[in-house]
C-alpha cells in the first residue's frame, strides 16, 4: 500500500480499503492541526476529518473534500510532493 502511494502517478490509484491520512501543522507555530483521512471504497472515497486531539469532526462522502479531490490526476489522490 505504501509502495502504491509512493509510486502514484496520473492514471494510477491505490487498492480498495486503503487508508491515507494527511496530518496538518501550523507553518508558523508548528502546532498540530486537523487530520484528514481518505479511505478507498470500491471506485470511490470516504472522507473523514479529525481535530488535533483526535475527535472526529466530519465523516462520509463530504462534498467539500470531494470537489477538490475529484480534480486530482490519480483517481482522487494528489500524492507526495516531488
Ligand atoms: C481546496 C481543495 C481541497 C479540499 C477542499 C480538500 N483537499 Fe485534500 N488535498 C488537496 C490537495 C491539493 C492535496 C495534495 C497537497 C497537499 O498534501 O497539501 C490534498 C491532500 C490530501 C490528502 C493526502 C493524500 C493525497 O495525496 O491526496 C488527504 C488524505 C486529504 N487531502 C484529505 C482531504 C479531506 C478528508 C478533505 C475534506 C475534509 C479534503 N482533503 C479537502 C486539496 C483539497
């Protein structure tokens, strides 16, 4: 799974059930910010958001997340900076 994410390029995606988390930090203070999670479910994605203390704030087919991620080059993912 980690390999398929690292090898991500346009047209590729990750296996069903894969979980990917993005941990945000405040660039100025270094403080922990929200954690965004995506899970591959069939051909789609489930999205969740947690606050810095791990409390779930949103879950499901979140329209806000979906709108941006639908524009990614690799089936919903942007991948690591290169
Ligand atoms: C304004 C557009 C936008 C919105 C809205 C958005 N994202 Fe993202 N997301 C991005 C971009 C661009 C990246 C890749 C660059 C980065 O990591 O900052 C990314 C990266 C990610 C990643 C790392 C995996 C990857 O390579 O794509 C996860 C997980 C993620 N977002 C989850 C979410 C969740 C959950 C939501 C809704 C709560 C959300 N995002 C809303 C644009 C967006």
